């Protein structure tokens, strides 16, 4: 894929370790109280073969093969009072049993989900994580200073990375993620998650977002309810907003022309928070939209309603 005018070569900023109009929400399934482990919450298409590999009753947001893939996001419910761990990391469990987790772009082929129901014994569920093939995206015509920043710019970039990491480290008890996600803006998809970036002929970090090209000023809305944890202007991202949706799940909106919210503000799903712009390191006006779980960047596309045709 080659972008000539609306590319998003901003992801050097992203540490890998780490009025709604036509806006639509990804459909949800009801909770299955009888499911012994995770009940359905976010559900595009659950392939039967993948279902057999999951704890009973689990339905996840993800690709056609489910959320058990590199970049995949999983959300669901366990019995309230259960304890859940992924690869030995304890997960927050909401009052209603809500849990969320995900797998990074370069996650290995296996993971281990452990669920201990109230008063019960731990149940170990080995998970197979599907490998994905990532495209290469070439972007040319960038100012040299944006491809290879000078020492002063690098100092600024380091401070901004730390500030972004702190915002994304928020682990609040909110459970807004359980309601699903809206498309944050309308426009043409111009960039996808996971693509390897080549900027002015130089290999750089992969792209950890989902790009929507649109005219400057088009509204950007909150993909889900939450609280604004960051509203600032960065070297690479330009004007950006980060929203906490609970349990370490957050969304990021970058390259905005204007920002209409402030840090600490509670926002509703579909509420206008900013406008499409071309600030930061870009080659054209667009929204760079990211989804993450704590410091793990995830693929936003599978949890969003399909892009409009035409």
C-alpha cells in the first residue's frame, strides 16, 4: 500500500512495548448467564473452530477467526467474584464480572487464561493465538526533520511518550468498553493496524492505528463512553485525545485540528470530542484512531462497525 497525501507516519510516538449522524455501533449479543466462564459481549463472527479452543461461552471481538489473533481484543463476563489471569497477569474483574484483555501485534502463538470462580478451583485454558501477515506501507515526501528528528525534538518526543504511557496506564473500574464501540469518524480508510512503515525509504516502527481520511473539520466522536485522560499537542501525533473506557482499555484520536474536551471530562459514546485535522507528522488530513489495553496496542478495525461503502 502506498499513500501519497493522507498517510499517517506518526507511530514513532507509539511505544510498541507497550452530533453522530451516520455513526454506528458494533452490534452486541446478550449475556448468557449459564456460561461457566465468559458470556458473550462483543461479538462479530465467532468461527466454530475457534469457539472449540476457547473457554466455554466465550465470544470475543476480533477478526473472522476471533480475538485470538495478533492484535485481537477480547471482552466478556465471568461469574462475579471470580479471579482471572492472563499469562500470570491478574486482570481486573468488574462488579458484574466484566473483563477485558488483548494480544499485541507480535504476540507469540500461545497464551494461558486462568479463571477461578468464587469458591471454586482454578481452571486453566490454553489459548492459541493466530499469526497474521502484516503489509508494508511506503510513505514518501516527508520533511527530513520528521523522519529523523534532531536532539531537541527527540527530548520532546521522549517526554511525550512518557506522558502518553501514563495516560494509557489508567486502570479504572469503569466498564464502558462492554457496550461496544462506534466508528469515531466517517471517511475513507487510509491506513490499517500492523503495517510495517517505510518513511522516505527508511524502515520505521509499525503502524499501531486505524486511519480515516476526511476533510479538515469533520467531527470526531468518542467511540465509547469514558473519561478524557489526555488532551494535548504532540510532535508526531499533533493534537490528540485519549479516553479511558475502564480496565486498561483506552482509545486515542490523533492529528486533530481542534479539541473540544479537557482532561478529566466524562464523555458519552458518540459525543463530539474533536475535529479531523492534519497536525503533527502527516501527509494529509485524517484521523489516526488507536485502541489499546494498558500498554498493548490492539487492532481497532474488528471492534468497529464496517466502514460505509462508496
